[in-house]
């Protein structure tokens, strides 16, 4: 059953998992187990790169509709261990370095153990006025995990190449708003899993549905490339989080999308000019079913659709996103109704009552 509560529960489960680009196994294994346990599709498997691919056969359609959401989140990788146990790190994905200092982090060592840490730098009391005016570079930061030596760190299986990310616990805000980490793009994974459930519970659909819970989007859409090549879609939609800059200090003309106004349909971003035919089908089915939607202002961001639409001989593609404030931070904020209406929109697109 799909409702605000089921969406909230799954959002919390997915966002709490650690899955930095290239190390998404905790997330992908959770998703595959859920699909298999609930028998949501006809076939599901993990490919060589780590994508979770799935197929729900249609009745007699010629279209093969791919829905893509990425499992990875931005994070960091340990690059050096100081003799006193402090960790140096390099970013994986696009961080705003202004938010890093003083943040809590989680590090996942190879046996799956979670370690807590804090990002620090030279204490402000020991810096000059000019130094305090400058943005601290990542190369001048370190992670403190409370260990006394390099030997203790290594004994706990934290080594060069170990990954982690910033962490803030999932929390409920007023007006069905929720806060958490990795909403980009565990939100899309939430949408795809709910779509699978609706397909299982509802009447059969004509077109075959393909799913890619893709890896490594944050470092170049790599899982989308191999997933689309394997699944051979004829049409595709990437389901994403997108920046909701509806906050003080931003001109209205510069706000890509708004919280609470429903899913945002992309016409163009830095990676794709979206298919007008796919967008027409999205819009007409949304209006037929009275589903709120908005058009995302161009040309912000890029998604897996940028890779999918140039797969093989080309795939007409678009992007549907859930607006989210403070994206690419551990304190992302979104509205559960926007996820609900994104699920409704994708379900309407699949069933296509408008016959587009």
C-alpha cells in the first residue's frame, strides 16, 4: 500500500544506509532483498558494476520504459593516516567545502563496522585574522575518530581507500517535511520501489517496465551507461532529487524548483535536452489525473538521463525530480507529498490514460 507513512518509513531506511559512489553494496543489497522478498518484478539481478536491474514484463507493448534512480551518495575517501590517528581525506562527488568543518561523519570499514568522526582543521584560536577570512581547503582538514595512533586506526580496518560521508540523523519536521542525508538519490530509489509495488497490486500494463538502481551517478553516471546498454530501453525517465532554492536571497527567476508544488519535470539541464514527446506524455497524464507538477527551470545540474539518452542508437528521455532544499548536504529537507505526487505522476505516465 502506498501512502505518506510508507513513503516516510522507506525514506528513513534508505537514507540511513551508507553508499558512497563505488561502494553502494549496503544500499543495493537492501533494495534487491526487498524486491525479491516481496516478489515485485519478473526478474531482478545485480550486474557486474553493481547496478540493481529489474524487468516487469508488459502485456503487448512495443515500448520498454526505463526508470532510473541512483543508489550512490557523495562522500569521501581516506587518503592518508597520520601517526597520531588523524585521517586525511579526498572528496567523492560534489561537496560544498564551506559546510564540512565541524561536521559529524560516518566511516564504514570493510567488515561493515561503522565508525564515528568529526571533521576538524587548525583551531581558530591559533589562526590569524586573514586565515579566518579564507575558506579552509579540504587538504587542510582532517577527520578525528578518537583513536590515538595509526596502528589503532589500521587495527580497526580503517585504511587508505576506506570511504565515509557526513551524517545527520533522519528527523521529522512540521508539514510532512523530513530531513536526512543522501536524499539525492535515495528519494528516487523510494519512488521506484513504490512504483514496483503499484505495478504488482494494480492491473497489468501494456509496456514492459525496466528499472536501474544505478551506481556511481555522482562521479559521471557510470552505472547508467552500462544499465541502459544492458536493458535496451525505448524510452527513459531518470527519477531524481533536485535543488529547491525557494529560500531567502534567491531571485524568483533563479529558483529551479519549489518545495510543495509537486514533481519537477526537466526540459533541459547541463547533460540533456529532454524529449518533448516524453514530457508531453508526462504533462498530459498529470493534468488528466490532476497531479500537481512544475517545470524545472533550465539549465541546472545533470543526471543519469544525460548518459541514458545517448545509449545505443539513442533513447528519448526526461527527468522527473523531487524538489529538495540543502541538497548535497547531510541535512537535506523535502516534503513527503512531493514524493507521493512523483510516484503518482510516474504511475500515470506508465498507464498513459491520455494515450500519448
